[in-house]
C-alpha cells in the first residue's frame, strides 16, 4: 500500500515573480486555516521547497555553471568521462536529457513550479497512483536524494512476453522549479551502485528563466553548441500511466545523442 509521507519544510523562497504566475498559483497558496486539504483520512499540507545544501542548484547559486557541465539551455548537466547524453523531444521541443553510464541511466527533466510551494510530494503520489493502477509495485523510501519511489513497472519485453522494469523516481524542489530524475538499469536494481548518477543529479544546474510559465510546464532545453550528434529515431519505451512526470514523459521520442563526453 502506498502511503504519503510529509516532506520536511524549509523557509519559503522570497524571489520576485510575475503576474502570470500569481494568477496560476493563487489557488494553491495557503490562506489561514484553509492551507491544508483533507485527502482521505489525512491532511495534505502544502509546504515550501526544502533546503538544498547539496544541490541540485539554481543558476543564481553557481558562479560558473558551465564549468564541467554540458550547456543544454534550461539545464547545465555535469559531464562524466565516457557517458552518453541523449536528448528527448516532445513535438518540436527538447524537454528531457538522459545520461547513460555503463549499465545505468538517469533521465533528467526540469519543470516550472509555484513560487511558494514544493510539488514533489504531490508528484510522487500521482506517479505511485498511476503505476499501481497498472498492476505495478511501489515502495516509497528515504534515499540518498531524499524521498523517492522505487517501482516495479509492468512492461512488454522485445519477445512479446510480459516483464517488469525496475526504476527509481527521484525529485527535488527548487526556487520556482522542480527537477525530476528517473534512474534505470543497474542503478535502480542495486541502488548502492548509483552513486555517480546520484552525484550527477545533485550537481545539475537548473535555468528557470524570468519569463512567465504555468506551474508544471516543462523547461525546454537545447542542443549543445559543439556536440557531435548521432541521429536516432527510435521511440523510447514509456510508462503508460496518468502522470506526466513518470516514465518516458508522454511518449517522448529519443533525439540526437552525444556518443561520449570527456
């Protein structure tokens, strides 16, 4: 049974915001005794983003975000020797990046978020609900990156038989953004083997930008300027469930690849 756990609270962010976001977020902001919503037998309290002493980072918190990182526009992703970097598209926009290291991978995607409210607690619930409706198994644990979901997701194998894919959903709330990661491969089957991928997640820098964005809209990315790309039109396998934050994110299509980063 999936059970909600409340996230530790931190001090709310006090950065300036635009009128568009005020209109979008207004219904979600706490107002006196109405700041809690009753869900089933428990109350869901909307909390501000928790502190991030070890990252991931906002671009305003890093002196030189391009140092040791690949510039993807909406994110600066750490470069690790021998890694493959795959960008993934939705329509005409690049919205996710997958880093492959040996037999493990982590998919990274950043979203706009409300000014004064973290959304990872709510997103975990959405992902868990969708996967359990498919017949999958969810375990919520406090891992190296905070609260995460470890899932066994039903999939169809290449030979047509049914199988299970093990994945880890991790997430961190930042100032007006949310960074989600999906760890797969050996790093999901044996979480103790995912130390390098977890460090990549921590050291990622998010560039939210100052323009108006609705909460939960994906922050678009761009191709690196000097990348050597290998085109790939293969459709990525996805998790068929109700949350846009799970699996392959609405059947994202794999785009060009950087074969190696030194």
